[in-house]
């Protein structure tokens, strides 16, 4: 089973438990159709706008064994507040640049 770490939007953590993200990862559905069922080894926020802690926190997840860093749909798609993060692309590029090449990145969960 592949090990993943999920980064979520700090602005939505009081509106969403992340239960759908965790369920779909466990079942290998949503964006996890590409990976199959996944073990979530960590579920952290980006650290708040503009996401400057995302690189450090992705590093923590990789340090704990994550093979894939996943940006939760609250960041990339704006679920559940219908407002995607305006910093998503910059945050994604920074995380990609800082991670070892073997670490994959998924842009959404559901």
C-alpha cells in the first residue's frame, strides 16, 4: 500500500473534518484511483495564507514515510467553500522543487 501525506487548507479546517479525503484514500477512489488504496501517514494544513509552510510540512510528511504528497481538494478546487486557493500553483511549484524526484504529487483528493 502506498503511503501518502495530505496538505489541506487551514482556512477550511473548521468547516471540514477531512473525512472524505481519508475515506477515498483508504478505498483507492477519487484521485487515488491512480495509486490504489493508500495509507495516510499525515494530514497537515498549509500553515495558512499564503501557504509558506507547505514546503516544510511536505518535508515532514516525506520524513515520516510519505511517497506521495497530495493537495486536498480544498486547496486546488475550493471544496467546501467554493474558493480555490489563489496560491495553489505557486505552493505546488515550491513543494515540487523542494521534494526528491521520487516523491509524486497529486493535485486533488475528491
